[in-house]
């Protein structure tokens, strides 16, 4: 079978690229505007990192990167901030990243790769920019398929839902089929239960990413009072914040919540170490998640490196790299589907 050679636009640290590689696809390069992604991408993916905005990349640039032989795949996840559910009440079109899908579509038109895949938040499906993108693909002769994938259905220990699009100029293509069912979902305990126990503010001397943020005395009491899968409504009155006391029916019940160990985790964001940012209190230890735990729950292998040797590791910096990444499980599912598609032709 012909080799599939991929270029990953908006590649970040390489979550999507890693999943594609795990499926057997040859990833030749990644493109991203964030310079700090260069080291982890090249170190872990063993592919070239192009530090540039996708708006400045041309089809000719991409054609020089792809090998002369084989099937070309153009993959990417445009920044999802314009379409995030966290931006309630804000029009996506007001965000400077909103038109980036047009740059993706332009590069497809200029290069006409045999295969295309795009990943983003589920809300994008309802936006006119997504319709414009799919129309552009169909006008170029692509068969397009898309839908929302649920992480646990593909072995990810995280309740993450993402919109996935697959397109092919070779013929009709179907969406990836689940590999797991609710009875076989991978749990939090299975993924992070082997790591050394840590208290608030403690560090694992053997793993630079496994360290816990120091909780304030009040937040430590809140963590101790939190039940797995529960809410702040389980706390005694003296631990409640003023806003919680005023409105016992307030939303955001997962804030300061303790996650369960016997189920997949909630969606990992850029602040999984912050117990006040979501249900990020460890299932049994009275602290927030460590960067290592967040990375494992995102589907990264334990040996994945996020920083250069001389670079300092910070919660905010590495937290963003982890939280903004595409879980490799989605890339692996897409890669396997493309192989099955090519073999069936």
C-alpha cells in the first residue's frame, strides 16, 4: 500500500501528529505560530517544525515538504478559542483566529492533497465558517464526512468530545468506529493510579512534571471536604465562598470538585492544576492534578517531553501546552480510518 505522508497545520506540541504516527502514518512536518512548541514537536515526533503562521504558508511551501511519492495528507486543528463553549455570548467572528480555517481551505485548494482531516471543538459545526470550509472541500472534489467523537469510545480516559472531519479525493470515507464501550472505558485510576502519592505543594524527585501546586489553607480544607464526583454543596457552610452562600443553585458546580477514579476524567483544560478551575481535585489525594497526570489523561505517553532541557517548567506554560493539545487517541483513530479507506479502494 502507498505510504501516507502528513503535514500537520496548527500542530502545537504534536498531539495529533503523535496519534497519526501511532497509526503508521509518516508525519513529515508540523506548522505552528507558537515557537515554544518547536522543541517538544521535533523531539517527540521526529519531524520538522515550521515556525510560521498558517496565513503566511503557501501551497508551494507545503509541496516542497511532502515526498514526491505516496499519498499526501493535510491535517490540522485551527485554534478553537473562537468557537469554545467558554465564550458564551460572544460572536466567534469577533475573534482574530476565526478566519484561520480559510487559510486551511486555501492551502487545500493550492495543493489538492488526496486526504484531509480537521479537528476542533463541537461548537464549530454550527458556525458558518465550518459550512464554508466543507463547501470549499466539496468544490475541490473531496468526499467529506464529519461528526463528533467521544474520547472514551477510543480509549481516552477523558470525557472529551471533538468535531472530526475526514475528506478524501479517492472516494467516500466513513467516520472512525469506536474501539471501546462503556463497559471497557479506561478510567482515571488506570491511567494515573501508578504515580507516586503527593501532598499539596510536594514534588516527585524523579519526575519533573509530577509536582502539586501548593493549596491555601482554605482550599486545602475544601479539598478534604470534597467527595469524588460531588460538588461544593457538600462542604460545610464555613468553607463556602460569598457567591456560593448567596446562591446555592449557582452554576459551575464542578468548580473545586473532586474527580472520580473509577470513570474517565472531565475535559482537561489549560489549568488542570487549579482546583478552582474545574473538577481537578485528585480522586483520593487532597490536591490538584500534576502536569504529569494531566498529560497522561490527555493521552500522552509518560516519556513525552514538553520542554527543552534548559527551559524552566511552569504550571501555566506547560499547562497550556497540555490543555491545548489534541489527544493522540483522536489522531490514531483518524489515521487507522485513512488506512482502512485506502486499503478498501
